[in-house]
C-alpha cells in the first residue's frame, strides 16, 4: 500500500469501485525508477454497507460489512478504511495498537460515514376512536384530552416496539431530528430554548401551585416532574394532583422547596398530553409507541436509540478514530486507555436521559448527573479529541477524566439540555488541557472544572486557555462560562486568554450570578489571567471564598470587571493577588481584610479608551490610561511595545490573540 493518501474527492463520497479505480490509477502512474514506493508496515482493510464479513476485506471491491470485523482482525499498525454509509453497531476492538504502530479507523477519502446508535422502526397505523376507548379503560383521562382530539383529527399513529422498561432513556427521531416526549407545557422543539412554566403563588415545600394547571383532580398522579431553581435541576414523581396544583413525592434536593415565580417545571408521562408536532408517548407495559404526525410516519425515517456506544474503547489504547460521524451514540475510553486520538468526529445526540435525581434528598449526585458519564468520554491518560464538531446531548459534549488528556480545536454546542453540572467540556481528574474550543448554547457552563487525583499518578495543574464560550447559563444559574468548585487546591491551574461573552439565561430570575470565570466555594491556587468577558452580571471573574476561603489565587490582567464574595473575614483570602485588571470590581468594601492584595487595577469610572468597545474590540488605543500602568508579570503581560506592560487582557502594540477553534 502506498504511504500517501489519495486526495479527497470534490464531488462527494467515494464508492468502493471509485476508490479502487483511483488507487489503480495512482499505482499505474507511479514511475518505478524515479520515485521509490514506500510500503506501510500494517495492513489496510475496507468496510462498506454493501460488503460481507466473509469477504477478504483487503480490497475496496471486497470489503467487510461491519467495522467490528475490522476490529476483530486488526493488529498494531493496521488501518480500517470505512466507505460511505451508516453503520448500526457498537465497535469493540479486540486489541490495542502500540505507540509506534497505532490501530486506525478512518473514513475513506471523501467518504461520509456515520456510526449510529439508532435503528429504524416502522409499521405505524392510525390510532382510532376505538383505540382511545381501550386506552381509557386503564387511563380514563385519555378519553377527553389533547390526545383524543388529535386522534379525531387523524394525527396520532402507533406501532408495537420494545424500547425497554425505562421511559427516561427512550429517544425517538424523525428524519434525523430528535422528537420530544409528550409533556406540559409543550416546550417546542428547541432543546436549549424550551417554553418554561413557573410555580405560582402558594407554592411551597413539595407543592407546585399554578392556576394554569387546569387538568382535573388525579390527572397528574404518577406523572414525572422536572424542576429547576437556582443551580439545581431535579426530577421526581407526582404524588397527588388537583386542579391548580400538584404535590411531588419529595421537594427538590439541595434547596428543599418550590419557590413561587422562580421554580420552573414541566410534567410528563401522560398520554393525554400527546397533541403537538414532534411529540411521542411510549407505553412500556403494552410496548407501544405513539407519535404525532401530520402525515404517515412510515413516509419518514423514524428511529429509536438502541445503543449507547458507537466505539467502546474501554480496554483499548493507541487507537485512532478519524473522520467518523456519530448519531445517537458516543465514544468511551477506560481508566487504562492511553494514546487514543479522536480526530474530526462529527457527533450529534451523543447522550440522552431525562431522569436526574439520585436519591430524593441527595444534592451532590443530583446536580452532577451526567458529568462523568455522558458525551464523548475520555478516561485514562494521554488521550485527545481534536478538530471535532459535537452537538446535542442531555449531558456533556466532552468528559475529560483521568489525567493528561486533551480537548483542542473542537466546536461544541447545544449540550446539557437537562441543565445539570454537565458542560460543553466537563474536566475531572487533573493535568488536563482544554484549549482553542468554541462552545455555545449550553444548559449551564461551557467548561465545568473539577479536581480529583488519580490513583498511582502524580497530580498537576490543568490548562484552560483560548476558548470562546457564549450563550451559557440557559437552564441553570449561579454559574459561569468557566465554572470551578469546590474547596480544591488547584496546583496553579491556569485559566487564561478565554473570551467569555453573551450568556443567554432562559430563566427569568435575576437573583443569581452569571460570570465569565467563577471560582466558587473556596477554590484556591488558580491563575486567572488575560480573560475577556462581556454581558456577565458579575463581570469576567467572580471569587467566592465561602467555606475554605479563596487563597493564593492570581487574578491578573483580565478585562470586564469582577465580583468578590466571602473574602473579607480574617484569613479568608490570604495569598490572593488581584493585579492589572480593567473593569468595575464589586465587593471592594473591606475586601482586603481577609488578606488579599489589590493593586494597579484601573479605577472604576475611568474610561479605558478601548479601540471599539461597542463591537467588543478591547484593545487599547494610543490614548488609553491603561498603558504603562501594570505590575510586570513575566509570562502574563509580556509583549507590550511600551516600557511598562498594560492593564487588561491585550498588551498595547502586541499582536492581538484570538480564542476559539482554529478552523
């Protein structure tokens, strides 16, 4: 096999025959005397939806049928070239590569490849009035409902299908777009911008009072409830209901109350709510799926999620997956994995669940639902995901576990639609690198930065830099574009050169803060430098020393202001230095009483004279009072053409730095 790749076709995906022809032309046109051929060490195998696993797999005209067949036979140094098509399978490699000879799964030149966790379902038939009568024998509220009205209008279809016993994991798609479970209020089909309903006057403890709850007494009994308030999204069931109210099995954990005008909620699990386009209802007892359709669902591609993992790399190392698409599935490595590279992954609907709460009063495991086990999961050491486009997940876009793993140059959006502490990138373990990513439209934070040690490995600092994060805080508050908590010593972890802007909370509350970087509840030994933010209620940086204090944090040269909480009591903020920043600092009164040092920050009310603040160009003009005013900090504010460094994130005269994915 030649050592170079065939150029990518400009006319679309390559068929097996076309690929073979191209290879033949290249070989035939190779002058043997003038340019010696370099042979690859490993073998190349081919896979196509039109292939057979009994074929040899070594030629494009005799490919395997399944990627798993490649995974069964490949040894270190081998490559599986995947031809265009959809592959409904979970690939589990039989063996790992080595550092010198990795095993590679790659889309063939020009191919469009999707590994899908969904499978098509069909056999839909119109639901009739007689069917409604039968359903009403077990659910009498179905007889006079939106559902029965939609049946009469000819919009409800059903089919027999086994989707398991847990409705909270059911995911249905029509023409590659996720449908939603029937619920009240009807949220619409934008997962990160749903219509929201709020608890009304008289709500308290575990009771939601709302005059808009017009269904008769008993209608909502046994329904599932999703609530959201402050930083907590939670789920439970309805214990009892009446016109105007529902009482939950338990009050939401952490806050232990329903708050009038503040707690958002929705109710699901009742067939009577099936009455809008894009909705479905599943009866796990009867094993029957009902959908709302403006025409015959069998005229469309209706699918249901069947497989959680597209590639299970739990026991694999030195493996590369490149140019592969994922639909309704994801990739996972394991604690012993090393040297895994995911490059150019196009992932949609990576993870799905609608059940959040872990124990009726268990706050911690509820708010962190999905943080460690959703999205692309990179566990182990020295693994990386690069150049990928990831969207649509109940939880994370990426979870970095283990140590020394990397997420770089990825575009991530529309994730964490359940509004927990999952994130665009959820960072756990330590010594992780998250740089040059573009993250937008997330339920809570763009990057959730936690800390824990990995057994047997020496811990080190994380690097979070050059990320562009926007439209965060959509489903949860008291948060930031980059959020880190709680009471951890971060070993000099650097959060630098990030652009953090335009949060877009869907909730109406203005009580709780939104910032660019939030070191919450006693985070210490962080370097927060050269970040730029706008549109954040609490500024670009927020320090909260509640608990163990905000110690030894270095907050340097940020632009966009900041807020200080719980740093004033004696010894509460020793070692923290706040230098060279531009923007209003809230909480200044008595702030140094806790031990922190404030110096050389542009005074409130002084115009920095930016190049164009209206268009968010925060470089300094020649007349800026922020020039020649900074404490010199090597490695932080180098590069100014002035004798003394500038305040803020951009040094005067230095080339402007840029954040976000570089492609």
